[in-house]
């Protein structure tokens, strides 16, 4: 399996927050993860972002919230590697410990939206500064502050992010090992799916397991997950496939079968629809750029 670097950041309970500007010829850090959360604002630069199992382009104005232990790296476009002094990668990075204000966020109702935001960030979240100019202003101001003023401003950033209802999640559902929902019933359903999604699970079977009729189950499941049962299962399978594709000793056909797809054509079609690459292209891109 491709090695992913575990980066150690100089962050602790006595110094839980780091904010700085960056100005590079190009991004150079390899595929890595760290226990801390990270906010990246790209003021200048273009390239490709690799976050979890997602590969997509980034551009100036993008804002990313990357959750604890989520593998990621940014690759600048080829033009940035040619030594042109006019091409720079600039922006702001904010890193904060994974237990930042843990008790308050997990126990006080005032922080319920921030709690949801941080949970969602385990899949990575994308914001556009063009849509949220105030967020850009707050982020670029943070490195200029210190002490309590910096902490208060940082909470304002989290508040702004948490109140953005149409934020875009980046990685697929299966890339997150832990799923958090609000009721015992949905927890039970998700636990069942986590153990069985690579086999054929019919709507009738899962509805019976949940002690509901199929119509009621479909309405309930979508209200809790935001997805249809069919799409949720496919999302989990594609997420699992992305992990397996980093294992160079497994063939595409083996991965297709392992993830529960009946045919290679269905696997290829579904994978490309979700990831914008066919499996072989995704493997090549991820491994060659890690």
C-alpha cells in the first residue's frame, strides 16, 4: 500500500492554534495526514487537490477545512515548477488541535452547529470565498492577531463556517471510519450497513431490519443521511474501492468484486460518475502523485 506520511505539528493543549500566511514557488509537501484540523485559504495558485479519496482542481479563492487524520495534499500545476518568478502560491493556513474546546463543543448546545461542522470535516469541506467573502476576510485577519483576540476571532471563523448550510463535502461516506447520527435507530442501521455493504442488501431486507415498511424506511433514511438507500450503499462501495486502489497488488477486477459490484462495467461506470476517473486512471493519478 502507498505510504502516507503522518505529519507531527507543533500544536499542544498549551498552544492549540497556529495561523500563518504562506508564499511558495509551489506546493511540495507529499500525501500526509495529522491529528489536527486544518483550514487552507488559497489566495493565489492553481493545481490539483487530493483529499481523502477525492481528486479535483483547486483555484484562487478556494477555502478548505480538512478534518483530523484525513489524508491530503495539494499539487501545483506544472507551470509553477518551471521557475517563473511571477507564479506564486499564496494564502493562509490555520491548524488547531483535535480536542480544541472539546468539552464545550461536545456538551453545550450553543456549539451544536460547530460540532456538526467538525464532524463533517472528517470528509473534508470546500467553501468558495466568492460566495462567502466575510469568511475570507476573517481567515486572512487571524495570523495578525494573538492571544485571546486570536481565539475569539477563530471562534467567529468556525461560527461562520458552521452556519454555511450549502457547504460541499469532499470525500465519500465510506472514507470516514466513524458515523455520527442523532438516534439509536439510525445508528443501528448504519452499523448494519457498515458490516454488509459489500454484499447485495435489498431494500426489503434493510427495512425489515429497521422494523419499518419500505416506503417509511426510504423517507426516514433520506431524512437522516440526506441520501437514498441505493446511493448511500454505492457511495460506501466507491469509498472502499478508493482505499483498495492504493493497494498495488490488487487487480481492478478483484477490487470490483470485493466491493460488491456484479460486473466490471457497472463498477467502472459508477466509479467514474462519482470520482470523475475510471478506476485505473484514479489509481495511476493517486499513486504517481503521492
